[in-house]
């Protein structure tokens, strides 16, 4: 299997594992990446990189055996949506 094909397979599997959870007025998104993409994501942020890496992988990919790390991101919800919901 070529490296490009393997990376495409891992990206597809990771995209299936991405999920969102609502937390009050913020939405929490979890994205799973391998160690190489983890380094790219935290380039210039060594403290955050070490914190995620030391926490350990969330799971191991069943097809490739690659350790997958979780990156948590938060996004503020649009307040207009909440106002429209309560003003009905």
C-alpha cells in the first residue's frame, strides 16, 4: 500500500470518528490525528503538544495500527440562533 493511499484511508477513518457535542453555549469538536499531524497542528506550541502527547493516544487505528490522538476544539455558538429559539 502506498503512503498516499494509507494517508487517505486514515483520513477517512478519522473523519468518521469526528464528533460534536453541545456544551452550554459552545460546541466541542473532537478531531483524531496521528503523531505527524499532531506535530503540524501544534507547531510553535510545545507546551500544548507535550500535554496532548503525554495524555496518550485515544485509540489505535485497527487498519494501520497507528496511535490516534484527540484534539479538542471549542467554538462559540451563534447567539442569534438561541434568541430565535426562545422568541417563538
